[in-house]
């Protein structure tokens, strides 16, 4: 059960940098090399120097020297004035795939969940969509808050989609037609006084989650319990589930913007670690 408790500020571990403090910046050349490789890996065709400059927002003069080094080491190939990935890049990619096999998806997700839990001080869950009968979701992993006043749930618990942040995040991956079909069939019970049951309003909330890349609920499944959730996708752009931050409503309302940013960042970090390269993160 969740109970109300005051929390004047987000919990931070002593060794962690404040969320609003400037982050350390990698040397520019290293960052730009990685950006070049990332841009070429997602391009449909070889790219010219001018195209790379526009894509990365970096002067051509700054890219030219880096590209020469990448060509010399066969990470990039140059042909007829355009650049594409070279054999060394594919060799590195194969090695990374093998390393990825050794590091299970669940380990990557759980490591990021622990980090989100440490940064926020709140309970973090991973929810997946159920396909047996009427769509629901199940919590399959959890990192619990250490706060005396926290949201408690058992791994394996099922929850409806329409009234939970995780459920709305999962719905946001569907088309409007699929969401409408779900809402027509679902039993939209009034679980608390705050539960939204109007189908038109629920569709709008799902659309909002799609745009903002996070879904939010305030006391809609249990009074006093609120959530923020975002999608997790893999290299094939398949939705694996949703990372969910659950907290007493008083704490979430007081720190909603910061917590939403943390959830969004965690979603993007996990998805990119799993190979997702879609625009705008794991929306």
C-alpha cells in the first residue's frame, strides 16, 4: 500500500552528480566520431561530407579530419565522394553483437532500473503487455524504494491498461484504431474517484503520451498512488515493455517534471542499449 509522506527533494546518492548540474562532456573528437558512425549506420544511402555536416550540425572542416582517420582504419569507406560504413565497423558490430548475447536483455533493463531507483528514490517496475484474452499488463520486475512510505506491488501482479501509466505507455505504441478497439471492449471500471473512464478522454491521454514519450496517472488505480512510464524498444523497434516509476501522489506531484525527465532518459538509455535507433528515443 502507498501512504502519503513529505519528501522535500529527490534522493541522490553521495557519489552522484545532481540531475540539474552540468554533465561532464566527452572530448569533442570522440563524441563526433561516435556521431559519424551512428549517422552512417542509420542512413539509407552513403552520405557526402555536406550531408554529414548538416545531419550532425558540425562544420565540414571539423568532420573532414575525423573522416580521414576513420577511412584510414577502415571504419568508414569513401567512394565517389560519399561515405559509408567500412569493414572494420562491421567487425566491431559483430563483436558487439556477441557481447550483447552474453549480457542478457533482462540484465540491461534491471541495471537501468536500479539507476533510476537510485536517482529518484522511488519504486521502479518493468511491465509487459499480456495477450491472453482482454489486454492487460503484468509487472515482471521491480526495484523497490527504500522509503518507509512507498508504493508496494508484487512481481506477477496484473493491472488494467487504461488506468495505469504503464498501460497507457503500452497503448501509445498502438495505432489510434487499435486503441479505440481496446477501449470499446475493455471494462472501464471507476477504480477510484480520479479514474478516467471516458473513452474520448482516454484516447487523448494516450495520444499525449505518444507525443511526450511518457504516460502519467494520478491516483487512478489506487488512491494516493501515481505513476510515470515510458516504452522500451529493441533493435527491431519492437516494444518489449514499459519502465514505470511508481510513488505516493504527493511526491510525484511535487517533483513530477524532474521524475518524468528521469523516466524518459531511462527509457531512451535502455532502448539504445538494446539497439533501438528510432528518432526521438523510445516513443
